């Protein structure tokens, strides 16, 4: 169904108003008019009044009929009734008013084409009346003698009514054109306002994201700097102590573990720098399933007793990223899930699947859940609900930042006492046959 323009809807309302008014007012005037016509012996008037009232009532009841059909019938009735009234009563009766009003209605309902046709029909109606008058005069019949009318008078009436009809319809055409132009201007202005509001919303969102990125970059730089400062003496002392022990001894193995852990911490400190706004990591297609399995192995080692960590992954899902970026997404979400089930026996599940043209990464836990009033704040930098067990508030903001930098998005669903589900959607790599198994491609050499 075609949507109505404001002007078309206005025409519909005018037609409904005119039809109802004609039906109501015609019903009020029907009895006295019919009685007067019957007394005068003018049965044609009785028939005309009955037909016009019946048509008006029928149009009121047929509101579902097409507008063009209803308007054409209504205007046609006006023309026919005007012609009959003029022929029966004469040019001094109400027929002149109907004759003058018909082209005005045609213009209101059909615009400029209606104006041309309306004026033309008024002229034809006048010419037919003049022709009938001339025929009667030739036969010695003086139809309008009581009014003092003659054929030249009738010709003058035809010209006057036609000219006046043309002026009225021209005025209405200009008014309708002005309304149409004003409506187009208003629609264009509304469209422009909507576009500006949408652009402003996108700009505000970009400014918020930029502010978050700057906050993350500042925090990341501070953490990386402080961590490096702490690791320098630890690595130096640990390396010297390890070199001073006998190869193969228990102390040597323990110190090897200390040095290796410190090296991983230094690599993590460098990896945090990926969150700088000006960072340009070397990304390539990476198998998300392999990253997820490696992260799950680490999460299993870090899980508290009674907490089970599971992986449900599809192997053919690849995204364009660095291994370090994907590793941080999974590890931050997984660590957050482990904290949620830290005080109770529970389950953490890491899922990888294809969702249309996107890769889906889900981390699900059955932990304590997040209160509804706090769900919108979990991605705010430095906000954490796990401060009592060592949470810094950086994990989830980092996840969202990395996901956005990869062209993806993050969503969270949670219910208190039932657990949480964090879902990350990332674009599928264009060529899924390419693989990038080196998950440490962005680690410092």
C-alpha cells in the first residue's frame, strides 16, 4: 500500500468532510425541499434531491473505496445537479452556486488537471444551457421569461461564471502548490535535522571512544613502564642466580622457571603497548580455535579447585589479527570468568564458532553474575567488581578496545546468581585457507 503524502492525506480528509456534510445537511434540507418541489409540481427536483442524498450517503459508507473513484463521483454529482437546477429553476437559483463550486472541488481533489477539466466542464455546461435556451426560443418557448433573462443575458452569465471559476481554481492551484512546496521544504529540513542528529551521535560516540582509547593508552603505558622497572632487577638477579647454580640441579630448575616467568611478564608488558592509538600491529589471518585452546590450557592451570574450564571450538574459523590481540581477548575474558566462580565450584566454557560472516567467541561462566545496574559499567576503565581479589578493572576495557580495533564488537548478558556470557564478534578472514599459527607474532624479539 502506497504511503500518503501530507497533501494527499489532506485531500482525503476534505473529501470525507464534504461527503459527510453533504449527507447531513442534505438530510436536514431534504424534507422541506421535497415538499416544496412536490407542491410546485417539480418532480424532477424531488428526484434530484433524492439521488444526491443517496449518493452522499453511499460515499460516506464506502470509505474504503479508492479516493479517485469517490472524488470523481462526488464532483460529477455536483456538475449534474448544477445543470439540472439551472435548467429547471433558472440562472437566478441555487444552480449557479453549484455550478461555481464544482470546478473548485475538482481542483481541491485533483490539483492542476482537475482545475483545467473543471473550468472546461463549466464552460461546456454553460454552452449546453445556452443551446437549450436557443432551441426553446426558436420554438417560441420563453423558459426564463419571469426572470427577464434573454439569450445575450445567458451568454454573459456563462462568461462570468467561467471566468470566476478560472480565477478561483487558479488561486487554489497556487495555494496547493505553495503548500506542496512548504511540505517539501519541511520534509527536507526534517531529513537534514535527522542526518545532523545522526552525525552528531556518531561524533559523540567517536569522541567517547577516543577518550576511552586515550585513557587505556595512558593506563597501559603506566602499567608497562612500572612493570618493566620491576622486571629489570628481577631478571638480572634471577639470571645471575641461575647461572651460579649447577646445571640439572633442583635450584637451577626453579630459577629457570623464575626467569621464564619474568620473560613472559616482560613480553606481556610490551604487548600492552598494542593499545596505543598510534600502534599499527602486523595482522594476518589467525586460527581463533588454536588461540582459544592455548588460552584454555593456561586458564585450567590458574583455575581454583572445583572450577572446570572447557573449550568448544570450531577449527575452520579465522580472523585477521595478531595472536597477541586474540590471546589477550580470551585471557581477559577467561580470567574475568574465573574470578566470577572463584568463591564457588563452577564451570567456565570458551566457545569458538562461525556466525554468518563473523567469528563468534563466547566465554560463559555460571558464577555470581552481574547486577543489572552495573552491566553497563563493566567496560569502563578502572571499574572492577573484583578489587578484593586483585582485579584492576583493565581487562574488559582492553577486550572491547581490541575487538573494536579489529572491526568487531562485544556484548554481555548476565543474571545475578546464574552467571554471565561475554560474546565477541569479529570479521571472518577473507581467505580462510591462510593460517597464522604463530600466536606470538607481535611479541618483542
